[in-house]
């Protein structure tokens, strides 16, 4: 091969993206090479039915959001199970995204140093479980692949060198701290719902970092407990020198406070604990039936310590839950006198990636006057809510069943993105997480 052909090949390899995207009218993307391209949602999603218990967090901090600092030693850890039980050739790659979670204008060579895709080589087989599975684990950035640009990213995991055979996608962020967020949470000062909402007020102190035209180039997003369906995007109310003020008075910066999450303890398959009414077992696995849940929207607030919608994998009978925890079929029921027209009911939380999927959509049983659903879950401790989703609406309403109480402890995370004039990407320049229990 001539030196010219070699340099041309190297240029193509490092600059052309691994995959091509076609943005459709509904905002989804198609991913692939040539024909038969697969639609990709730029969110936490599972595309293969045998993939379960996808966990993604900062290494060593299982309850932390998947965020690491730019040019630091921090790493992220991805883990998941494949219930197919056979080892697969899984690979991963990254797509840099803008602040709206769509592909940015950067080439892969702009933000990836090293390989643009790599194998997930760390896997173990389940041990002594009724449901066989393979547990996969990946830690990155690593020596094969480094990321050099801050902002939003989508991780794509696919099978057999085929970008159309996607098994899962996961969002994560790289932070380049440039500004400081100072915030507080309080009940709204006025209004009939002031005892049912949380008001998120904050300022951004830019210091010596030049923010040019913040109304246009700065984007600020606030999310509650890690869910994105009810995220708020806010503009500064006032600019005073190096201080951007986001302390609204019109209710634009409020969230429904909802209620503490319901708890589900699956760490034992031998004993009835909490709201478990029955445990059954056959050659195929375990069935765990829960006592029927009731609506809490008219009940007074009761303080309960929760995980703010997360879950923690673990067992009481084994020492290595990654590969020794059982998969159990959990049967949920929610007592509702009549089916709710024009809406669906979902079991929501991190157990469903905060998504509204058929796998967590409940069906109404008119004979029993309950919504019911069975979900396969790995042993551990889970939080969940029941959430109403009206047809044609993207934001769920958990307060419809759970109630709204300002005493509830929620986590609110503020993301600050900035696009330098002339830049092709949105940089993440600050993150701040506030807990309502620290203020109310």
C-alpha cells in the first residue's frame, strides 16, 4: 500500500462516523450502514428482550448519576445481564450529543482518542440460579478509548460487529466545571398547590468565565430524581454582572412534589417481608405476589426513607449478587375502582429506566377492579411509583395515584450547557444536585 493510500485510509477511519444518522420527522434517528437501518432513541433504552438489569453509574458509587469530570481519573461502570445464557460478542461506541440529546456536529475523531469501538470482554456466568444468565461489565474511559470533549453522550452497545443489532443505549455526561450554581428549594410562596409543590430557585455565578449572550448560548435544564419526562428548561430572570438569576416568582420553576417511593424488598426468596404476600417456585423460577397496593393521593404524608426511585441489587442468601441473584417474576396490583379512560398506568422508576414501555404498562382487570402487571426483576431492593400517562402526552403524572406532599424528599439536578459562539458542540459547564430534605 502506498503512503498516500495509507494516509487516506487513516483519514477515513478517524473522521467518518462509525454510523450514519437520518433524523426523521418525529425526532428519532436511524442508525446503520446501508439498508435496513435501525431506529435509535437517544435515551436509556433496551432493544433486546433478554437484556435485563442495566446499571450505569460512576465507578464505586452505585447510586450516582453517570457523570464524570473531564480529564480526571473518574470512570463509569456499565453492567447488564443477558438471559439468553450464551456468551455474545458485544461491542460499544459513543455518540456525542447536543444539549437536546441529538447528535452533535462533531466527528468521532473530535471527541474519541483511540479506538472508535471496542469489545466488552468482562463477563461471568450465573451460578446456581434457576434462570441462567451471563453478567457483563465494562469500565471506561480506558486505555483503548478516551473521551476528550465535555457534554452529553450516548453509549451504544451492539452485537456481532453489526450496528443494526443494538441491544441497549445509555446516556451519560462529561463535565467541564466553569461556573458555580447556588440554589435552594422551598414551597411556592402562594397558590392553592403550595403544599404540593417544590420550587427550585438558583443563581449561576460565572466568575471570570465569559458567557456571551446567555439568553441564546446558555441552556439550563432541571430534572427530578433522574427522570427526564418532566424536565424543566429555564431562562434567566435577571442578569446582574456575573450573576444569572433563576429565582422565578410565577411558578415556572416548580415541580409536583409527589410522595416518597414505595419499597419492594426482593433480597430473600425464602421469607415474606414487607408487602410480599406469597412466594412460589417451580423449575422455571420464582413467582412473588404482592399485597394489592392502594392509591395514596388522599392519604396524609408518611415519612419513609427511600432511594428516590432507584434500586440496589443484593441478596440475603448469597455473597455475590452479580451472578448469584435469582430472577423473580413480581406480580403487582393496584386497586382502582374503574379503568381510567384516555390514559395508561405504568410502574415507574429506575426499574423501568424511567421510560413508559409495554413491559411496565399495567392492564385493567375489571373482574378484580385492579390494574395488574408482572415484571421480571433481579433480586434486590426496589423503589417504584404508579404513574398515569394520558394518551398523546409525554410527561407522566405520578401524583394522580401517589399524591403530592411538599414534605417529600426529592433530588433535583441542574445542568448548565454553554455553546461558545462558533462552536459545533454544547459543553456541560456545571452540575448541581439539591435535596428537598436539606431545605424543607
